[in-house]
C-alpha cells in the first residue's frame, strides 16, 4: 500500500515536471494532453487520474511554482534583520520573478475561457493570495515595529502587492534578458518611493 502511494506520487510529480517543461517551451495553448502523456511516458488513464483536464494540470504546475517562490522568499527573509531591508529584498524577489519562464504561458492561460470557470478562478485567486502573504507578513511586522503608518492592514497589503505586481508592465516594454539590471533598478526605486509614502511620520 505504501509503495503504491509512493509510486503514484512519483508519477504525478513526473507528469507535472514534464508538463511544466512543455508549457515553458510551447506556451499553454500549443500543449496537448496527448503530448504530455507521451513525453512523461504514462498511460492516458494515469494522466487523467492525476489531472482530469489540461486546466487542472496547468494550475497544479503554477501552484507548485508559486509555492517555490514563497519558500525562496521565506529563506531570504530569515537572513534579514530590519523591515526596511525586507522591503527592498521583496522588491528584488518580485523583480527576479520576471525571468520566470512560465510567465508567457500564465499570461496566455489568463486570457483563456478556463479563466471564467469558478473553480479555476478560485484557485488562481488562492495563488495570488499566497503571493500577497509575503507583503502581509512584511506590513504586519512594519506596523508592529512602528516603521509603517498605522492604517487598515489589508488595504496596505492590497496597495503594496498591487504595486509589486503592477510593475509587471515592464515585461512588455524592455528586453528582460538584455536589461535585467534595469528591472531590478525599477523595483528598487518603487520600494524606495513606497517606503517614503508608508513610513510613519
């Protein structure tokens, strides 16, 4: 029984890993479940047992990617001592995510009809909420220390996370591979301006 569960989890991980590579290479729309099945060397029954649809498969890939982003941030945060250091480091962490090879597929998926399905929308919302938790932890600590202005926590979370995510416009305006330093500088400047705005007087 234990071995069966272990084998099943290994198969599921292999499918997701293979699918991620395909989504990165080809985008969301161009990848078929048959292709995932062949590339991961599993039967159709096994594939659909773990992932009933391409939408479910893609969401699982994005959820895992989001969790890795959060864990990487947690490791970085542990090495920082002040809230101000954390704010600049979080901005840099967001900046690095613009090199994420899944971004193109995520952009394509967000425009698909699947996005209108309630279950899909709720899972995407949860992914976004997980990313916002990094901002929430930072703001909570900043307010507790007296560094940040005292105001409604969730409103500040929305403002800070929206600013970080809104800088995604840079994705369309620069060559991310040729100008990675420019991305980092933009996020650093945004963090500086934000800090000046929410610092307690």
